[in-house]
């Protein structure tokens, strides 16, 4: 069994959002076409409470700064994907009727959560792993935002959990705090046994 996992395709990560990923909107037509090729589709959403640990404003700091929280490195971001706000909603145009289950992450105010499977301290599971195992999924395909953050960590965890893991590279976009961040993420995924595909290979 195969599944498509859509990572954080939300308003705040698209144009006009608080943490817009360059070209984030461009993946939506590709993602919608990809959904037609899978019997099982799941999606993740950032779902942060106000004052979340990842918000620069929480610490009186600037976005892009890095601090240490409970011994874990924390990149600080603009306030984004706050629960029950426009920014946390799925992006307009994203086809959602075929999504079998949605998994929220980052709802603990004190712990960030990049991966669709676990929080950054690996204290809690989102339930995505059990959802996939219950449906006998062995291979996962990942698309979404952002390549070098939530997509990468979801993919690396997928491999660690024993799933045959593919990232559909052109159905993702990245955000670079430093030049080369996306290329480094792609190399890290390759080194971590994540396979990188083009959507053309699936939409033939």
C-alpha cells in the first residue's frame, strides 16, 4: 500500500502569509494532480497556540535568530499558523475532499514540531505512523512546504520508521534563511535514504 502525505500546505506558507515560502502556491496544481494517483492521502498542519515557543515575538527576538530551549536548538519564526486563524487554514485551491485524515502538529506551546510524525523532542507522536500502519502502508510519497524544514524532517522520520520514503521534489518549495539551505536539505535527505522523484514520474 502507498500513501501521499501533504505537508503544511497552509495560507501562512503561501503568498500573503506570515511565513510565505517563495513559490509555495505553485505546488498546488501539481499536488492536486498527484492526489488523483493515490488511494490514500493524509495531510499535516501546523497548529500553533498564541505565544508558541517557535515565535520570535514570544522571546522578544527577531525572526531567523536561533536560541536554545530545554537543550534543543530553536529557530525563531514570525508568528504563523495560529490555531483557528486564516493563516492556519489549508491554502485556497488545494483539493481537500480526498484527504482521509488530517494531523495537526506544534500544538504544545513549549515544543516545536517540524516532522509530521513527532515533535522536535520526540516526546509525542502525531498519530500519523499508526494511521499508516493500520492501513498496511509500506511506501510514502511526500509533497508540501517547506522542503528544508517540515518536508525534510517528515521524510527522514519516515525512513527511520521503516517506510520506503519518496519526496516529490517539484511538489515542494523551500525557505532559505541562509543561501543553499534547500540544496543542503536535499543532500541530507539523499544521505538519509530518502528518494527524490519528479512529479512527471508519477503523472505519466
